[in-house]
């Protein structure tokens, strides 16, 4: 299937293209690359849905149709519920260590269980050795830092949380008052609505400015951000 974006539900309303046997009509061809998005109960919705939407639109383009987005659960269940009450159907589980080319770590209001989850930390650390890109939104940066991904790199986190990241992980070159930071093959962002901006910035790095602009215009982001 070309560029599948796995589904999510809002309350009882099914928004999935591939849930419960309902599939979108797309050419039958194998996806060559995977974008993995970590999820868990209590994850902040926009940290996840923003990149799903950005890469979902891109995957319908011929120049990005070889990408598949996977929703990867830290836990064992087939469904998770976000902080705001959206139910997401997952595609894979951290325990199975799915191979991805891009891995994104989102956030929650309580990051301690994630920082203490050695299985998750090990998966992120191992994935960072082979992935083309590593990414985080909001306090997801703390998890990347815990896995050593941000050592020696410039990075940011949620607006107001920079000093906490700097204190907890002195090997990270924390950047203040910036929406997102790209250093090498790692991108970190403030999260929330900035997750859209960061996902578009990552898409630009993975394709081109012109192609990312196609997706930006499809989202009508120029009506929100005059300069991105």
C-alpha cells in the first residue's frame, strides 16, 4: 500500500484508513521506508497527530509514496488513549523492536514512567544507530536525552522546560526560545502546535523545500504562520 498512515478514532468516530478491514483504494506496492511514532496512554494528541497528518499528506505524493507511518505502542495493547481522549489503533509495539528509518518521540504531562522504561530507552538507543532521523516533540526530548541520542547536540524541548533539560542532561547543548532545532540527523521541537512546524521542517530535510511547501499549502499553514 502506498504511504499508509495508520488510523485513529475520535470518540467512536473512525478516522482510520486501515482499521477494521476498511482500506483506502491505493496502488498495491510495498512501502520501502518507515516513519515510527511512539505512542502510549496519556500521550499529548498534537505531538502525534501533527506528524501523522503532515506525513500522511506527503505519502499521497509520488515523491514520498514509499514511506509508511507506523504507530508504535510502548505498552502491549492494540489501542491507546491520548491525554485529550483520542483513541489510536497501534501498528506495532516497542517490545518487538520494529525497524524504522525515522523515529519520533512525543510527550506527556508525566514523563517519569517513560524515562524509567528501560525497554523503551534501549529501543531508542539501538534505533538511533541505524535510523536516518531521530525526532522529538515537547518533553520527548528528555527520553532522547536519556537514551544518549542528544549527547553533544543542540536540542530544545517544551517552551519553559529548557532549564530542566539542561540540568538533567548536561551533555546536551540546550537551545532556549526556539521552536525547533535541527542538529545533524536529530530534530527536537517545543511540541503542541509547533509539532506541525517541526514535522514540515523534517519533511523538507527528507525531500526539498518545494515539496514541503506543497504539503504546507495543502494544510493551509500560510494562514497560520506567515513565515515558517
